[in-house]
């Protein structure tokens, strides 16, 4: 199994309302990928960080193997969602690892 974790921060120019709308749309879009991509076994987006957090959103996803993760990254459904995500976030940190 391979875990793929991303922490995003919204663009600074977004208002609180814009961030709330974007977070909900990102969560819905990314979690909606479940069942569409071979080898994706779990995918969640968390949008309500505690004050101690250094990020605004986190993606926590699991794949059967590294090849499945690579397939996810180029899958048209993911590419479409990722395009919206990139339009809303200013920074991104990722960490992939085997379980």
C-alpha cells in the first residue's frame, strides 16, 4: 500500500468566504474520485484544521501500489479536479510513502 498526503494553504488573497467555498468544492471533487480510479482504495480531504495547524487543507489517500498512484496523477478525472485546486491554493507540500 502507498499513502499520498498533501497539505495545502489557500492563496492569501482569498477572503474567508472564498476559502470556505473552495474548501467544500475541493473536498467534494477529490472525494468524488473514489471508485473512478483503479488502485485508489481510500481518499479523504480534511477542511477544518485546528488553530495549531500550519495548513488549510489536507489530502489523505491510499493506493494499492506506486503504479496506482502514478496512474491517479495523470487520470483525467484527477487532472480536472487538480486544476481547480491549483487555482485556489498558494502552497503545497506532499509526502508519499509505503505502508
